[in-house]
């Protein structure tokens, strides 16, 4: 499936993730948290189904279960006592509900980070921060690029050393340490050489000159502006409703949630629409693409 949201302007993508991240982290309303988790899972499946499902069942769901189990074991607040532990501490309904919500919140953050890493690449982050902090953004971008390069080169060196009988899997401890030191020396030499080559290339391309022009590969379109305005208005309404008390939740000393009504339903709908915005964008582009292909 064509990921149209990946082609949006970096500022549009940044606004989306910051809105969803901010509300998901600081608000543990059951509907808000559940909506963020479901939308994050759907977005991850749409972007990269195979890899996301693997991480979902191997990492995200276990993290949710651990978060659910930890809170009732260490938090004994609440007035609805269900059972007593052998040490005399109570197991309360409120601590269980809070643990469930905190676990779902952790899972939604992990799922959102998966989509964030897929969409917000290093060049997009450098583009956003380059106008304000050009030197810091360059260091961050180089670090993000250096780590995968280092891992890839390290695997090549390990395989090459293993082929000539100088790997790190030797039974002799002395030979194992000796080979590991040799590999570390090789990697350090490579890192210094690559940094010198990169600095020379940057100097040759005019980095640091005041009148040096900059190529901008991202163009702000009318649709990007519409999406950002929608997200800012929707996020502001949701945040205002949470601050003003129109939508609220209490976990301690007893569990209480705002009454279901027209105002609450509007807030839930707006937040769900904002969370699902990338999915709608991807599905709409896919539908348009299939429609155009059918007319050929």
C-alpha cells in the first residue's frame, strides 16, 4: 500500500506526532488512551504490517501486560477492595483500572514510536531543526546515520575476521581478548577515517559559508496546510476540554469518569479523527490510485 503520509511535509508529520504523543502521555482517560492505542496499531499495520505485527506480539503486548501487572502489586490505593495479599496489602479495583490504562498508554507510545521512526527520517528531522539549530541538527543527523553504518561495518569486520580464524568465538580466552582488541582497533580506525572523509566532503561543498544556498526537497502544499490547521484546531479543542473539566477521569480514591453526552462524544470523535488522520490519508490516496488505474 502506498504510504502517502510519508510524502507529506515534515512539519505536518511533526505536528501530528507531537499532538498525539502529548495528549497520550499526559492524559490517561480510558477513551482517549484506548483511541490512541487502536489508531497507533492501525497506523503501524498500514505502514509495515509484517514488521509491526512481529514487534506488537513480541514487545508491545508484553510491555502492556507488565504495566498492567505492576501497578496493583505496588499501588494499594482505592476504596473498592477486592482481595488481600498474603502480606496484608489490599488489591483494589481502582489500582487494577489504573494499571490497565497505564499499560495501554505504554503500548500506544511504543506503537507510535514505530510509525515515528518509519516516517520521520533523519533528513526530515534535520530539515525541521536546521533553521533554528543548524549545528545541533547536523550533529544529530550525523549520529543517526553513523550508528547503522557502524553496525553494518562491524558485522562485515566480524565475518571477515571469523573467515581467517580470528573471530571472537575462540575457546582460548587470551586469543578471544586479542581478537576483540584487534576488531576494536579496526573499527576505531574506520570511524576516524570516515569522519575525516566526511569533513573534507562537507568543506568541499561549502559547508559553513555564509552565502551558501540550501537545497530544500520538501514543499508545503495546500493539503499540508489544511491538515495542520485541522490538527491544531482539533487538538486545541481536546486539550481545552481536558483542562476545563468537560472530559475528565478520576482513579483515586474511587474511579469516576465524565458522563456520556453530546459534548463528550464530540471530543472523542475529534480526537479519533485526529489520530486516524494518517490512515485516512493513506487509504484515500490508495482509493484514488486504484480509481485512476481502472480508467486506463
